[in-house]
C-alpha cells in the first residue's frame, strides 16, 4: 500500500502534536492509490451529499487521543464534537473544507456533547437553497443544523435535539444515532436512524427506525416505524434506484449460530421496498467487513450516492491508523464503485481496495483553487482559521473560515490529471503565508523530479501571520499532466501556508 507512516495533523494541541512525532513520520498518500481519500487527517462514518455535480462528504472527526505521557491511545470517541467536510467533482482531487464546530461550548449546538455519524440533505425552501446536517449526540439523540451552502455557516435552528427518547416510536431503540436522510421525488423527506441490540435479540433487534420529516426539515412528523433489519447493529443508509428504495445497514457481531441467508458479522446488508417506509424485504450483503480487504477490522459504516451517471459507496476503514502503527479506532474514508443488476434490482458485491475509483473529469487549473485541494500528498497537513487574520494589501478582506495547506520543506501536493490545454498557462498566482525561513515553491509535472514549469521564492516570516499574493511565469505546461506543488526550504524549518492558487492563460495576462 502506498501510504507511508504519518503524523495526524489538524487543530491539535501543539504539545501533543510534537510528542506524536516520536512515534510517527510524515504523512503521505502516494500514486496511484485513491484510497483512503485523504491521508492528512482521519474521517469516519462518511455521508454523501451531491450538489451542483460535486459530492460533499461529511465525516466524524476522529482525532488522536493520548495518555499523560503523550502516547497515542485507542479511540474512545468521547471527545469528538466536530464534523469534517471534504468535496470533489472528479473523485480523485479532494478539497478539505475544514471542520464544522457542532457540539460543545464553541459549537452551533451547545446543548450537545458529541457529534457522530453525520447525514446531510438539500432542499429548496421559499426559493432558497437550504442545507441540513443531522448528527448523533453520542447515542442519546439526533440533532440538526442548517446552512445556506454545503459548507456553512451552520446554525442550530431549533436549539435542542430533533429526535429524543420522547419521540413517538423510538422508546425501544437502544442507540438513537447514525441518521440517514432522504428527500424523495415528491419533496417529502425521511429520516432513518437507530441501532443496538436488546438483550437476547441479536437476530431481530428491531432497533432501526424511519419517520417523516416536516416540510421545514427541522421537525419530525408522526410516529417512527420499525425497519425489521436482520442482525441490525448500526449505520443506516438509504438510496433509490429505478423506483426501488434500498435501506442499507451494518450487521452486528453476535457470535451465535446464524440461520442460512443471514448477514455475516460486520457487513453492509440491505433491504428493499417500493415505499420509503416499507414494508421491507431482506436481500443480502454488499460489502464485507474492512478486515477482509485490509487486514484490520472494526465497525463498518457507509453511504451510497450517484455522481455523473455512476453509483459509488463511501465507507471507512482503519488503513491510515494501521499505517501509522498506532492503537485501533481511527477511521479513514474510502470510495469504490457499486453496481445494480438491471434485471433483478439486486446490488452486486463490492470489492474494497486501495486503488479506489477512476477520475471522472480532468482538473481545471484556470479556476481559483483552494490550497487544501489534494490528490496525493507527502508531508502535508491543513490548518483552519475561524477568526479574522491579517491580510496584505494585495489580498481581499479576511475570510472568517480560512482553510489552507501547510507545506514543510520537501513536502508536496499533487493534483491529478490537470488539463493545461494545448497552449498552456503563462502565469501562476498563489495566496500564501510564510511560517518559517525562506523557501522556494516549485511547480513540476508528473513526478517530484519532473519538468520544472515555474518557481517562486517565499521570503522568511517577518512577524504575525501575513497573507500575500505572489506570481511567477510558467513555461512548458501543455496538455494533461499531474501537477506537483513542492516546497524546497532553505532549512528544515521552512513552512508555508498555501491558501489559494490559479493559473492564467496567455490571453489573461
């Protein structure tokens, strides 16, 4: 597998981050692997929202936990209160949009203590695009946030949980969590959720539920209905194909004898119906446990979506955790194709792997590109600034939620299948900030030692964080290539933040 050992980056405590370097090396996701989708941070329990031909993946923000000596410990999930968002329109190059502050004193939903297993939906309400993010407050209830865009800003529109123990029809649900949301062709929306195993009921837990959402998407209507999913454990999923509704879920790990035709332990199983609330017919499983493919197991969590006439399944596995040689429990999102059998309506078994999926379109370098857009990388992390930061005279006013890539000396970002067209660009512009000594940003084609098409000197840091726009001439970039953006530092302490970049054609100069 082309992942080399890594240190997890993000909004960590600096002391903990420094201690972690004793146990791990630099992070990296190398060609030709597409999985996991990102390697500069973890991301579990993926849920997909497709909007304007782009898929947004919302993920539980797994973060390394440490003992008193700074040694990584097994994930307890108890401190997770944020949701990570990444997106792509080609399925290889992914933009990190940072983290949504969901629960806790600094979160949108201050009543909640955790945010696990998100689900997202889009509706047009009173002529405006509206986005909704459903999340589990541990296993005690489900909350909802709303926003005008897929990436925020997010607010809590009701100031309390959407689904609680007082919600009709959920009294017998062991775990009130793992939501999935579906907006049907008639605009009626449905919420699917639940999990857990009541004592002695491993074969028929009856802890999965579905209920209608109100037209406002922030209320529930009527009584939740039982989904009789065999060996149900967690992880509700829902999609519709050729007028058939597919309810998908993760089977439990009960070690008792299972009747023939039952789902094996820890697999993604599915049921079908011609109505969004059932009745349901069990069909089988579509994805074996991650341990079958990657040699490290754990729970199974997924989302199924359509993009550009193809169907995909996002799921998590502990591959990055395994590569780092740290304790278990830290998950990363992967992507593979799924296929429906046209004649029977059944879903074919999925083969999970490191290769991932094909890129569905070339990358356009003549658009503004967020610095945190990454196909492959080595030694790269991302940083997020929620508050205003200093901006130079060349750069517009500060964004209240700036996401940038952090490159250290000899680290790089690669963008897959960049289409420079026949003439090629004349100029490369970047908005960046220096956090260390002087360095050179190199632009190369196809390899880290490939043809050099441009470079820019980044002067040493002169004080507080200061964004600046820099430009360099480009020569020799025509056609389709992988683009490598590399930092060559004058010392090991060279570090830059890359906020945004763009190529200009000759006629745009």
